[in-house]
């Protein structure tokens, strides 16, 4: 069974290695290998999960490692480039050939090949470009047909969730002929400015955030 086929299975059925937290301790669970490990540190959790991953990769078994909790390991870990897919709150210094990273800022879920999240990224290390099939990505940080009052030369946007950083891009499409630029960018919002005021009767615009 290929990775693409597996990712279309029901939500709980395709996680082969799970890193979670129970009673304040990090634990590693592998239903496929019937393994359970209480880690002494974040490094230990990653090391144990990596060992299980390598066992599966050595048997040419495609598998998914789920990070249910964020980790801060001191070392750098690289999972098998050909067989392991990492998903969840993947630490920045943990890599794999195909990484779907869901950052823990709330409002996100993964279900049957659908990624719907407040903040997410699909990335691949090095020069590899990841491919995604039968995947719907929903960006919650957008505004469709947002009303702009007649004569307005700016519009303040307040976000429903707090972003982790101001290092994001805002793309705006006004529904009248005008230049636009962004000021006052914060983790909770920004201001859209118009070179030409909104026309009589008002208008609207669309905006979207990308990281």
C-alpha cells in the first residue's frame, strides 16, 4: 500500500508511531510494532521513535510518525527519506522526506486527507519538492468579500487567532481600481491601505495570509 493510499484512510487508522504526553511524561506508542515507551526526555522520545521508524523502513514499510505534542530536542534527527512521513507538531530540527507540519496554535485538524489548520506548512528538506495528491488545504486566515465603506482609505483587520510571528505575507484583491499596501502588521492583525478611496456605495475586497 502506498503512502498516497494510506493517507486517505480514516483519521485514527494510519498513524504507525505516535509521540504523545501522559501524566506530564512523553510517551512513544506504536500500534504497528506493539511498542510503548515512557521517555526520559524529548531527545529520548525522538530517539526511540526514530529507532521504530528505522525498523519499519528496513522492512520497506511506508509509515507515518505523528507528533501529538511539541518537542524541543537538543540534537538533530533525520527520519528515513524514503519511507517515513512526519506529521503533527514536528520540531524544527527533526526532518523527513515528506513532512506535513501542523503547528499547535489551535483550530487545526487532520481528517481523511484533509488538512484544515490555523497555521500549517507542507515542506521537504533540501532541494526536494513535496507532492500532494487528493489533498484539500484550507487556510483559515483569509477574508472573502470583506465590506469596505464608501470613502474609506484604509481597513483594519483583526485576526481570530494570534499568530506566532509577524513574518507573514498579506495578499489583497480590492474590487475597485486602487493601489494597496499593508501597515501595522502584528500577530493579531494588520491594516490595509488604499491609494484611491472606496467608491460611492462602498465596495469589498479579499485578503489572505501566507507564511
